[in-house]
């Protein structure tokens, strides 16, 4: 049986290892290690209450790192999500997101935001199926609104927002 629980600081090493392993099919080992740097330990020290881990029989299926905005307390943000490739398309990410929505709704949030790369078509499709809307950008790539240089020169992003009922 799957168990979703609040993430803990002790989960950090397992999350970093998972990123390096789970993304190795689409990135070099070096690029996967660089990707893992997007989830420093501080997220699990300061945002564990809104970050989640899902396990089955002691096995690690996935995680979601998210938080409530300090500057806009009515908004929450999903920073990073990972699902074991063997578990993808099985509802793991959906359950993590729905649990996150419930958690931040109880904290007073009315919207959730997140971003992805315009080339990450799987992520774009998933977020749209989860009820996220595309935020208009300053450019368009393959029919998607893109925010140019969002994360630095050449780091374009697709931005999403979802209203919580």
C-alpha cells in the first residue's frame, strides 16, 4: 500500500540519489547531478511541512518539493517533483499533487504555480491534465507561451497557474 508522508531532512540524500538515477535516461550523469542541485537540503529544512514523499513497502516511489510563498501567502509553488520511471503513468504524481493541493489549501492558499522547460512536453501535458493553465509569455515555442530568459540567458520557461477550489 502506498504511503504519502511529509518529507523530512533525512530524505535529502535519497531525493538527490533519485534525481541522479531517475533522470539518467534523458541526461548525462553530470547533467543529472547538476539537476539534483535544484533541491538543496535547505528545502527540507525549511519547507518540509509542504513537501512530500510517497513510499510503497519501504520503497521510494516519488517526491514533491513545494512551499507557500512568503511574499504572497495566498500562493503556493511546486518547485520539483520526481517519480520513479517504473511508476510513471500510475497516478503517483497525481496523488502527490492532490495531497499538496489539500495541504496548501488548508494553509489558506488559493493558487498554485509552477514552471517547466518548453522542451519538457511530458511535464507540460501532465500539468495541463492536472488543471493548470498556461500563463501568457513574451514568446511562443511549438504553440506554447514561453517566458524568455526566465531563469537566465537562454533558460526559457513555461509558467503554469492553478486555482484551488
